[in-house]
């Protein structure tokens, strides 16, 4: 019977994502759907599945792996002070932007969550509806990091200030309740030991981090499909930290969470994280979520009048606890997005499940109360993402075009500027030749300047740009201006350098500074060779509708996807994939990996949008 129940659970885990994809159910998180299916196949409805020792053990492993992966999701770089100074252009654009960083906003927002959670817990205790003050405060302060990340990824917001702010609030929504749960279990648990022993968990974590950090890169270099050393290391960390946590009287989920943080600080490769996700979300975690639903007996829960009262009250408490973040988010973001972000942070599931699991083992909560907390959490996961998707729209700061400034208006730069203006670029040109100004100013925005000294260009804001193109024919002038622009802080500089003196080392000097150098003769030679070897190249170059693009894939929505299954596969032609500095001749079955560089052709209107989508860090 145990094996039959397990088969049914695994079949449900297989069918759920297929059915959700078939019927385009995007608003409901997969974890929530799995719990609902567990309720349906469990004693609440059809009674097909009953939990056994085997299923319970797999479920326990599932929650441990889930908390491990949650620790692995935390991006600690968001907490660091940015040492790289803003470019003058970024400083200029930031003048009208409220001076609230994502870290500062998230600290303020979660501080309001802590205060409101304590007040709500006190209200429940005073009213007699739920007497455990600290447990209620911990539950009300939780946020589901996994669901928040999924929602932000879907909107491609993780690389933007709004997404980073919501992500950090959610990180606090797992870290703080986890620490609170540990202290709660240590004080009120029957098997708890001295609080100072909890420091052993951090000490062991620090020791593991220091011990394995020097060798981790070596492990990655020798990793083979038959050894999978990075995965072995991950499970070694999990088992070690879980064992230490249980030995000092803490909960195993704390050890798993800390193990995830340790591996994150070891900076694993994207491939390692994907394989760990595959193991967790492919097997153990779905069993945990479905089993959670199976264990919820609605027939019993819904017969209790007090439980029926607690479900909407707990739901309101989850939502109200996060409402203070609305006014904090309004300090930087528009009103609709502040509402959307507040609603998204109200989603809570992962930590609620972990907290309830610990509380039930400590016998500090009844099954009815636990069920009410869980059903209320389910409601937040259904309603909050709907509110977020309804109200969110792009911020003005995310819609700024890439600024490109050309120094030198001539036959080689003006046509390029004309084409770039049709895409997502804000183009300006500068010349010191009146005749060139008269020729081109009606075709593109050209500014006539008397002098092209570095100080003049700086005073006129020419260096305040994302990309600076030095297309003047004078190589030495371009060299001097490129160095001045680099010192000023321009991030990307493209220089035309045509000096016939082979002993001139200025070109090498520019390359060492990170400046991109080109010259017309070499470009012509490359073009002629291409025409000889590939006659169709001329058709492509003369095509006014299509162009060649290169992009680095940073958007996880398009990784681990075969080319033929890309949603825009019919709109572009991918000719080369560059992976680990090696060229790959792609076909429809080639899988796009994170960090790949794609060289593709496509319509100039749609290809630019596709390129932007692929390059959006997510």
C-alpha cells in the first residue's frame, strides 16, 4: 500500500506541470497547485493516498532540500556596498531619483513587517483566538522567497531596482523568521539545550566555508559526469549541518538553510545550481508539497467553527502584516508598483510549512490551528500574485534608452547613427567641421563645436553617455580623447584608430585600457574575404530589413531551452553559439545555456527587442 501511495504521488507530481502548461495556468504557483492536488487525492476528498513512514521520510528530506535551496537563492552581493563608482551619466540621471537604495528600502519595509507582526500576534493573544504570541509573530512575518523569485523572474525584474528591493524584503522574510524559529524552539522545545550551543552551527558553517573555498574551483575543474563532485559536496554540507543542528537541539531545517548559505558563498557554477534544482524540484520537494496537502483533512478542519473563523482572520493577518511596506516602497516607486510589491511580499508558504512542522513536533499548536494557518497561507499564494500581475508596470528608470554619442560626423558614422535611432538608442553626434554640420544635421542630431579638446567635450556633456564612439579620422586625437573619456568614467568606448606607423603602441595601450578599437582597412579586408568565402554575405549586408546581432544570454527564461522551442525561433536565425570560448554550429536541437553568446540575424525591428530580452539579467 505504501508503494501504491508513493506511485500516485509521483504520478501527480508528473502530471501537475503538464496540465498547468496545457491549460496555461500561470497565476497559480506550482507549489500551491501541488498542495491542492494533495488535498484532493488525500482523505479530504478521494482518499487515494495515506501517508506512511516511507512517504513521511521522503517528505522530511523534501523540506530539508527546500530550505537548502532557499539558502542557495540568497544573493549576498545585494547587501554589499557598491565599490564601483557611478559613471557621471548615472550620477546625472540619479539627480531626480529619490536616494533610496534597494537595501535601505528593504530594511525599512521589513522593519514595519516586524512591528505589525508583533502587534497582530498580541491582538490574537488578547482576544484568545491564538495564545502563542511568539509563534504567531514568526508566522505573520514570513515571506515565500521561492514564489517571489518566480514572479519576479516572470516579469524579468531581478536585475532592476524594484525587483532587487522586493527580493531583499523576501530574503529578510526567510532569514528573520528562521532565526526567530530557532530561538523559539530552543526556549520552548523539550529537547532544547543551551542557547550558546547554537553558535556551534555558525562555527561549523564558517569552518566548512573556509575549508572548502580554496578547493572549490579545483573541484569544478575536475568534475566529471561519473563523479559529480559539486553535487556530492552539496549533500555532504546538508547532512553535516543537519546533524550539527539536531545535535545542539536546533531544528534540522536550520542546518539545511545554513548549508545552502555556505554553498552559495562558495560561488557554485550555474550548472551546479541547475542540477541541484533538478534533484530537489524534480523529486523530493513535490513529494513534500503533495504530502502536506494529503495531511490536511478538510473534512475534520471545516467542521470546527473556530477553525472556519481562524482561516480568514489568519489570511488578513498575513496581508496586514506586510501593508507597511506600501508606504516605504512609495518613497521610490510609483503608487501602483508599491501596491503590487506589497501584495507580492504577502505571499507566504515555505517558511509557514517549516514553522508549522516544528510547532507540531513541539506540540505547541493543534492540528486545527495548523490547518487554519496553512489554508490561509494558500490563499495568499493564490491572491497576492494576481494582484501583483494586475498592478505592476515598468518604472520610468527602466525605460531609459541607451545613450550613444558619436564624435565625428562623416560617411562612416552618420549611416550607423541613422540606423541606431530606429532601435532602443538615444543618439547624438558632434563635429567641429561646419561643412559636415551643414551636410548631416538634417539627417541626424548633430552639434557643431569649435574645439574637440577633452575639457570642451566634458563641459558640453559629450562624455555623459553609455557608449562613446570616436569616429574622427585623426587617430592621435581619438587616442587622446579615448584616454580622457576612460578617465572620466565612460564605461564603453569604441575608437577608430588608423595609424600607418607600425611602431605606434597607442593602439595596444587603448586595448589594455579596455577600449574597443577598429580600423576601416581591416574591416574592408574582412568583408572582402567574407564575400569570397560566402557570397550570400553581400545579400545580408545590403538587406535594409535584416541585420547581424550578437548577444550574451543572461535571461533564465531562455536557458535550458532548445533553439527550436524558443518562442521567437521563427523570427531569427542563429548562426553561431559561442560557449566557453568555443564555437558551436547550432541546430534546432541545440540547447541554449546561461552565458552563451549567440550570433544571429533577424529583422531590425523585432531582432533588437529579442536581443534585449535575451540580455536582460534575470
